[in-house]
C-alpha cells in the first residue's frame, strides 16, 4: 500500500504556546482523516504540541537538523533531539535555509542520512527561483537539486520530496496547474529512474501559496501527493480547509 497523501504544515519561525489552541482545534475537527496530517512547528513547540495532539492523527516534524548526532554545535539541534521531542519527520533544504544559511545539496543529503539514522522521514525541498524559471532552467535546476539532495536508499517510507518554487512562497503567486504537472511528472520520472518502481510511492508535495481556495485545483494535478503549507497552516480553519480538499482528492 502506498503511503497516504500528506498535508504538511511548516510553521517556520512562528508560534508561541498560545498558538497551541489552533492545533487543539485542528485535532478536534480531524479525529479521523483520509490523508496524513503533519505540523512542523518551531522546535520549542514540539513537545508541548505532542501533548496537545494527544491521540489525534496529527504527526509532528522539525524544520531542520544538524548532520551530527550530538556535540559542540551551539544553537543547533540534532535529528535524535527532534525525535525525542515527538517528531517523526524533518523538513530539510527548505529554500529559506538554502538562502539564509547557504545550505547546499550535498549538506541536505548528509542531513537526510542523519534524519534516517534517528528514525525520521525526511521532507527534502527543492525549487527554482523566478529568474531561473524565466531563463527556462526550471527542470535543470530541480533535477539537479533532486539528484544532489537525495541519498541512495530513498524509499516511500523514509523520503518525501516537496517542490516549492521560490517565487511562489509567501507571495500569493502560484504556478499554473500545467506548470506544476510538468515539474511533478518530471520529478516522478527521475525518482523512478534512480530508485525503481517503488519510487512511485515517494510522496511529491507541492508548496507555495497553497490556500483553501486553490487547494482542490492543485490536488487534482498528476503526481501531486499533498502539500507543504506555510502561512495557511498557522490557523486551524485554513489548514483544515486544505486537509479536507486533500482528503477529498
Ligand atoms: P507559503 O504557503 O506561506 O507560501 O509557504 C510555503 C512554504 O515555504 C512551505 O514550506
């Protein structure tokens, strides 16, 4: 059985204890769902969020991890720490980390290995900038990032890939469904050519300005197995609308 579709929320650097009320509301509204629900809060909220979620089917994840298991790395967090705090997933190589911290494909690949060692599923993010799209380089860029960021041994259980065009993140701009399909079909073919037929089960998420109002249209696109949602994941009403659209897709 391939994994269920995945509605993943990336809270980025947002969220204080008071915001756990949104997760409590989400848990109450989604006691059962046809898709998987994941929230990746700031690390400070992982443990209290796990307590808030209780037995509701909401998974938790981190937003980054260090490549090492432990040691003298002030301010960093290891995959084992995320796991210990209640995470089952970790986002790696988000474009904001690639831009703010200079993370490279090679570093993302090594961090993915560290995530697997700790028992976490990696959500590896890739995506082109506006100037790269305008130069007609989109498939070259995302193909190179996919190749360089995923370790050998990627499977449907340990890997999720998120296609997030940098120009669509937080801008309200969304690629056309034709553009999304072109990239997702290309990524699927590359995954299958490298990892074999089982890579049909690796979930491919779309991310970038997903809202309740555009979710159904995006989820109808071929090879879109869910979404990685930023701003609209912060409020239970918005994220709930996206979850419902995915469950119905
Ligand atoms: P927005 O949904 O706010 O555009 O963010 C997308 C994103 O970067 C998720 O990782």
